[in-house]
C-alpha cells in the first residue's frame, strides 16, 4: 500500500464535506498491463456512482499512460460486474483459488 501511495496509485474520493466515500487503487504496469484494484465503497455510500466514476477515471489515466487495463471481479457480484461492463470491461477468464489440505 505504501508503494502505491508514494507512486500515486491509490485514490481516495471525498464528497463535498471532505468525507472519504470511495477508494480505488492500481498497480504499476507490468509488461504493458496495469491492474485496477482494490475498489471499495463503504456500504453507506454505495449506489451513488462513486465506484463507476472512480474506476472510469483510473482506467482512463492508465490508458493515457499507454498501458492496457485489467481488473479482477467476483462474477457472483452483479453490481460490480454491471459497472465494469458499462465501462467497457469484458470477461476474459474464470479463475479459482484452491487450497491443498494435507
């Protein structure tokens, strides 16, 4: 997190009163691709467009730097997936986290 803060890769959005209403981060590009994340809006602030606007702006900034943009999402979350699809993101691959138990 500290590296992202110092590199200008972590953004807090605040409302007119100065209250933090949203957080979006991004990793520096690696091999020409930068990943957006984390993306978090506190429950009380959801449904107001903070995430849509923040992810759109961060994605635009990454593309302006000449990198491609990707993000990971939970396909079981229709809200975030609707937002990302409206911004032009499209599913590419499904992934699973597996744990080996001995």
